[in-house]
C-alpha cells in the first residue's frame, strides 16, 4: 500500500473546510475495519485512509504547518500503513469504568504479545507489538497498543483462494477467539494484501 506524501495532505485551511465530510467518510470506512475479540479488546485495522485522517487531525490539533514537522508526522503514521503482506492494527482495551480498567490493565500485562491471527492450515501469526516504544511496565499494560501481523506468501495465497481466517487473544487472564473473520472486515483485510 502506498505511503502518504505531503502532496496527499490538505493545508490547515483546506482541511478546515473538508473536515466534517472527510471525518464522516473515515468513520464509515472504519466500521468495516474493526474486530471485537471478547468483551474488552477491539482491533482497528489501519490503512492509508485511516492514517491520512490521523495525520490531518494531528496537524490540525497541533497547528503544524512547517514542512519538517509535517514530514515528522508522515514518518510516524506511515509506519502504521500495511506493507503488502502484513496487517497493521491498533489494539484498544476497553472498559467503561476507569477503576475497573486500571485494575484489569494490571492483570493483562503481555496481552499484546498473545494476540494472533490465523489462516486455516497454518500456525497463528502472533502480533509484533509496540515497535515504536514500550507500552507497559512491571505494574500494568497500556490500554492502547500498535501491532503488526506478518503473513507469508503462501498464507496470502490461501486467503485469496478462500481459506478461513480467525483471530484471538490467548492470555491467561483474557482468552477469546473469533472464527471466522468474515464479511466486510475479511474483504478489507484481503484488499490490504498484495
């Protein structure tokens, strides 16, 4: 998938005019890119459009207009665009009650490394998580993680010829799976692959 370049972005003024419509487009797009695993873990599979939105929002929020700083944002968010034989996802650990969430995060240390995708007939692909920085410590994990799932060429071909896809988390304190991953999400994930 092609990475974002500066020419793909709107100026702050242009974005102010287009923001409402663009936000609506992106929110509709994201609906087909979410995977709920159990009651408290959600994966949002990122792509070029979701990252364009993130960059535009960061530029807007931080009032960034200098070329060097724009490029820094592009470099950061381009890392979350799939590369042809992988999927990139943001993991959200979601609990409505803040106190319950804080307690749960102490019990879920390492959950990002126990998150997997599996093409039927092949071993699970465990997430390569938080490559940019550690997001947990000895006391708790973060409620947000960034992950990459690497597929082999034979896995890609198997998916393209109809093999089932499943996903899950195999953590001692959180063990759920989804099978099969189907419908609009499966179609979006297949479209991300070369």
